[in-house]
C-alpha cells in the first residue's frame, strides 16, 4: 500500500509484543528495534563525530528548534551532513522546546529545514501535552498537532513524515489515532508517541494521569490497536528502552549520552547511572561492576585503563561517552538477536533484575500475560523482583 507519509514497515520476528523489523524511508531502510542518539547543541563537532563514528552508531537525531535558533555558526548542520552519509538521520520538530520557551515555530519553518538537510525521517511539528493542564487544554494541543500534520503533508514533496500522537487515556488516544487515519486514508504505517517523558520522570501532575504505569498501558494499548505499525517513543532511551521494547516499541531516542559523560557517569548493560569516582549521594561502581567494565570491548576500554575515565578532563569525558554509546548500540543488537531467538522475555528480566524499572516490568509482564502474549507469568520473576 502506498502511503502519504512515505514510511513503510515490515515486521520480521515477534516475541510477545517485542518485534524485529525494517522501516523503509524515502531513501534507505532502518533495522528495528533501533535507538537514535541525539546531538548536543553545546558539544563540539569532533567530540560527537568521533563518539558516534567509532561505535558504528546506526541512527542519530537533531532538533529543528535547536538548529534554527542555537546553531549560529552552522557547525551542527555540518556535523549532520557528515554523519548522514553513513547513519540514518531523524529531524525532530522541536515542539517540546517551542512549548517550553513560547517561541513561535511554524510547520513551514520546520519542514524547510528538514527538506534542506534531507533527513531520513522528518517529525511533524507537534504540541506535547501537560499532565497538569485541563483536558480541554490538552485536547486543543492534540487538534493543533493534527492540523499541523495536514499542513506538512500538503507541502511535502519528498521526505518521510512521522505523524505524532498524544494522549493520557484511551479516549484521547482513540481520538488522535482516528483523526490520523482519516487524514492519511488508512491506518498509519508509522507513528510517534509523545508526552510520556513527564510520566517517566514523575513530573508534577504525572500522578493524576496515571504516572509510570500509564506509559505501559499506553504503549500496550496502541500496539493492540495498530499491530503492524512502526511505533517510535520520544525521550524513552537509556535503561527504560528494554521495558518499552517489551511493550511493543520499535524505536526510541536517547539524548542524554553527552550530558551523562560530562557528569562522570558510566553505563553498563541493564545498570542505571554509575560514577567511577566517589560522590556524595551518588552510586559508584561496585567491585563486580568494575570487573564487568574491565571486560568491556568498546574502543575506549580496549585502549585505556579505568583510571583514564575518572577525572574531569575533556579526554576522560570523551572516553566515557564512547563507552556509553557503545553499550547502548551493542545492546540494541543483542535485543534484536534475543527477539529472533525467542528469548527476549528472559533477556529483559535478566537485564532489569537490579533496576529501578523492575517493578514496572513485572506490571507490564502481568498485562501481557493477561492479553495472551505469554502463557503464564515469567517463572523467575519472584527471584528477580
């Protein structure tokens, strides 16, 4: 079936609600699940280019708002053009930043930039919801997002456009999905889901719309409604990525890799943030975790000892960033492999057994068992959680 948004998704292998597949854009194909590493507007060109290139990162993203208002000397555009020769590039609209800063950004502004950069995926200009706002106010934002989708489709002559939906309950989600379907003339072959980050971060007002469990409920509900659709989740990378993949997400972005490296954070598979040097009220690497780090095969760990990662120098920051991006990219490859082998459920429980997300994983597993995705509760769940 032809699509007005120029995105086509093929599902290959499914394990529960997790799937592998391929998303075809206007110029290339993207293997899924996948992670998009967000570019920083403050970090220099060579730092970001080195980190993403040496790790063979598959996908990256930039933000139209940042490029239009903060990339004064054009360095970020140059970085994008160089990276896009070998990696898939998604250009976000900057709707979240626009809302926060009350800056007027139009569909034409965003699309013109996306067209200039020839991104693989152009995210439509959307308006994220506020968990503290009234239902009427959030409904207005949903309608504005839908209107923007119609507008960008009317002027698009080339790019793959990703529609974005928002909603804190089934009624809002049904409304948004129905309207997107009406605009396209069929169910969307791909869709992005926004407004979930405040719930994951336990932001003010998140409890009144369901909190973290609402994220699980939302993803499972959309996956049930659109079993063949490519599903991207905005702002849910990091350790949370295991969980949202478990609930049916095909794609997610991770924008914190630069900042975490600057803070002195080291990542390990399935482990939340750890610091090498002791810091007050911060978790440092345990002896067992240090042993795992010494076994790491990333480009940084292969060449340098643990002591080289510790200080606040630019070189140590670079090493931490290389290591952290390596961990997330290689975990994506492991996730795909475990789905193909039909062992993703065991894989995700093993990865999150000591994570703060473990109780939420148990909740998600219960929902999937109830829906028949798995025959019974995971047999080792009580040992893990």
